[in-house]
């Protein structure tokens, strides 16, 4: 059982702000990309997102060190908590260092709520997801 996903991220010129580093709002896009990778591993390609899916309930970001245009970065995404109708993913964004240990640059968390889009109501965590997430938690 894979306990996390590892997502490489390309820093684009349009991500950079006037101070020369990645603008704070871009980190949410990076985390979204990592979340999609994690969810794709969990659901596979056949999941019908138009009927059952998730909505974002909360995002948190802790900025530790800045990221610049030519930095090589990746995000490790893990499940931290499984509730009745929601689960929490955590993100660690690392800057790759060629001659040493990679540097933790940013940490984040997202609370994701399961939804039935036909009824537009939250619902119990889908059984297929719960099994995957619980196994992931237990193997960390």
C-alpha cells in the first residue's frame, strides 16, 4: 500500500511576484495539483466525479522558506485524518538540493468533504475511499 504521493511541480515565470519569489497564492495551485495526483491514485480513472466527489472545506499554509523561479520542487501528499464525511490531506513542499538534503519550504493541509452532487449534500465517506485512506494511515 502506497502511503503518499510525490508530485513534481514546475515553477513558471507567471508564478513569480515583485519580490522575485513564488507568490503566496500559487502554493494553493501547487497543492491542488498534488491533491489531484493523490486522488487519482486513490480513485483510478473510472470514478464518476459528476455524481460523487469532494469539495474543499479548508486550506492551511505555513510558509517556511521562499521558492524562486529556477528552483526544482516537489510535494509529498499524505492522508492525516479520516472522519465520517471528510478526510484531511497534508502537503510538504520541498526544494531539491543537489549536494545535500532537500529543504522543506512550505507545509499545508486541506480538509476535503465528500459530496453527492445529485443531491448537493455532504455524505458519508465513500467506502472505497475509506478503505484506501485507512490502509494508508495505518501503514505510515
